[in-house]
């Protein structure tokens, strides 16, 4: 089975077929600009344009920058409000003519990092944090995704955390690396207090500059930079789509938690799948 992964980002929509066993792209990724405004119709068109560049895929995984429950997008903090309660999986599937799984973008990136990257072979509670336009988060317990955590919206000093520590804010306020590290430290300490994870994996564009601010972070939990960078969302979306396809939950992330510790195996999905009806 060939799986196509597509990542909807703030500036671009990109995709490629993925080797879900090795965690590698099978072809050069193709990218188009994210439409502005990023309304439902325009983004569906952009995803279809990316998918049209590739042949022979059986199903598709798509990331979305918001909460996704049973294939429906529930929030739209950094995209057009038309996405609120949109039946995303059905819309993409009808347009592409293939089964489509849709999941949160940070969840997808985290799944890739835990399966193939910085979090590989790590047990316990691991938290992926993406610092970009906003703050995305993904939680994994012994490799299994706990979807839609949205901990980038925790309140800190009376503000939404992503309005304090997102990379967009660093650029907009022209913060020094010292000041930015102080803000990221404040956010990560708050999460430490609530969850006590064993490892933070920091992704997003600013992870490429880890040497500028990682040494300035003052927290107890180990922090590592994401290793898959711009391919993480594509790879994680494909891994999630494969496990959703083979599990009892059908095409709905949340019905079948992603087991990033066992990528590329139908048994991984079967072992951890929870039927959406049973869960309710």
C-alpha cells in the first residue's frame, strides 16, 4: 500500500508519498503556497493540486492546524473560520477519490519524531512542541498518541501561551535570543508543573536555530531538537493514515490512536485501536 502524506502549513501545503516503515519520502516533495484567505474551498483546491503531482497512492494522510475529531475540524485558530466544524476528511476524500485521514499538524509531526526521529525508542511521557505561527503540542505515552492536546493555548500571565512564546511573536517583537529563551522557559516550566514529561522535542522552523537558545533554557526536563524538520508532518500524516486504514476505527484519528512505536505495521493499529462508538 502506498500512502501519500500532505502537510497544511501556514505558508505552504506540501506532500509526498512516504515509506511508512523507514520513515522516508519516496519522491521529492511538492509544495504550493497556502492560499490566503485559507478558507475551506481554497485549501481543498491546494491539497488536490499537491496530490495531482503523484500517481499510484492508495490512501492519504492530511495534517490540519487545529483540533480534528472523527475527521471534522473543530477549531481554526490560525486558519479561516470556515474550517470550524468542517467535515474535512469527507471533503478531501470526495475531491481526491481516495480514503483520507485528517489529524492535527503537531500530532502528525510528533508521530514522525517518536517513530523515526528525536523521540525514537523513548518510553514514558514525551511532549512534542512546535514553535511557529503558533504553538502546537503532541503528547505520547509509551509511543501512543494522545490526540488534540492543544497545550499551546495554556494561559500564562493572563495571555494565551502562543502569544508569548511562538516563533511568530519572536519575529514580530524582534526579541533577542536571551529574551525569547526566557519566554520559552516560562512556557515549558508551566508544562513541567502540569505533566512532568520525560522529554521535550522542539520542532517548528525555530528548531533549526536550537544552538541560539537551547543553552539558555532553564528547565529540568531534557530538551532535544526535532530531526525530521519540514518532512515530519508529511511522514506523520502517512503513518497515521496507514494505521487508521488497517484499524477498526476507520479513517478517524482519535478513533485509533497512532502507535508511533510500531510504525508501518497493521498490528500496531490493531493493538491500540478503539472504536469511536465504543469510546463514546
